[in-house]
C-alpha cells in the first residue's frame, strides 16, 4: 500500500466509512470556526503517512472528520508552513489523501495582512487570485502533473456561491489578491508597498502550495483570508504573532457562519 492508501485506511478505521466531498484547511487562530460541529474522529498528523507533524503552536495538527447536519467535511486543523523548513511539495501528500477520501472541493483559510484601508482588520477576504513569491512550488520534482493551468485557480462559481452565502449569513466578505511570501519574518514596509503595487490586497505565508497541489489533482479550490493586521506604513504599529492570532480569533465566528451557510 502507498502512503495515500495507508492514510485512507487509518482514517476509515477511526471515523467509519466516511466520504466527505468538502475539505477545509483552518489557518492560524481560526480553530473556533468549527465550534459546535460534530467530530467523528480527530487524527493527529503524526500518525497519517504523507502528513508532517505541524510544529506551530497556534495549530492543532490534526485531521478531523466532522459532520454538519447531513454533510461530512474533512478539516485540517493546522498546516505545514514552508517557514518551518518544509518544501512546498510536502503539501502534495495531504492533498492526495483528501482527494482519495472523496473531497472534490477544498476551502483554504489563512491569516493575512491587509494592504488596503478599505479592508480594515479584523475581517474576511475571499481570495480571487494569488501571487507566488515563495520561491517554491509543490510540483517541482519528478512526480505527476507539472504544467498545470493556474487561470481561475480559485473557482469562479464557488466564489460566487461564497459571496452569496456571506450575504445570506450577514458576513462582510471583501475580495482580493493574496501575495504569498516565505516568512517567517513579517514583511518590511517596502515589501508591503511592492506587494500592493504588484496588485495584491493581502500578504501571508501559506495557502499557495496547497492551492497548486490541489489544482494539480483537479480539486475545486476556494480561499479565504482572515485579515488580521494592517501594513505597518499605515499604522506605525509593529506586527506581532499575538496580534495576528487575536485578529484571526475575532473573525473565526464569521468564518464559521460562512461555512455553515455553504454546507447547508
Ligand atoms: N505578513 C505575513 N503573514 C501574515 C501577516 C503579515 O503581516 N499577518 C498575518 N499573516
């Protein structure tokens, strides 16, 4: 058995014969978004072949199989970041497992810095597109599908649906381009200005590797940023991880409402 088959067997042993069609990756500080969801099984990444243990304190590092009403959903509580020393290709294993489990749609969330005054944090931003400034790509190497189309990587129909769900749930959902940097140091003022001049609306340190890996497997992708802080130029305030986590926590409830509306 390969890693993916082994992981699927472990998941089905623990959660029963589940087949979620949707997966959700929860970013920094967003764990509370799934409060109240029924958890069928929570499996630490450490026991799943193809996954890496998540070394970031603010992340749980487990795959949960949840149920909301009649709908099953696979939830990655925590992710692996390139700044922890992983290569982007480390995201392929988990994406293969989610796809093999039955997930056709992947919703990826993160915490990000808002580059525009109109997007006052804390808030939520639907990702319309991304700029990969991480210097890595999960498709580097020998295996699989390499030269994939990245136009409309963030599925237009799914975006429309999420905007409609936000409206019906009474949640403000901005829209914009996500600029992915390697981190873990926060961006300089000049880097934030550059990202904005390049056409970005938010800056973060994740998401892009998972999006590319998922698209290479043909999954439908949407991305949502929790806008947790503002570019330093405009506030004069230093960026801190504590502020990022607190900002994300304060919008986790809205993210939960949006997800509940989508799953209905
Ligand atoms: N920079 C990069 N990533 C982030 C930030 C930031 O300012 N805030 C939250 N995630």
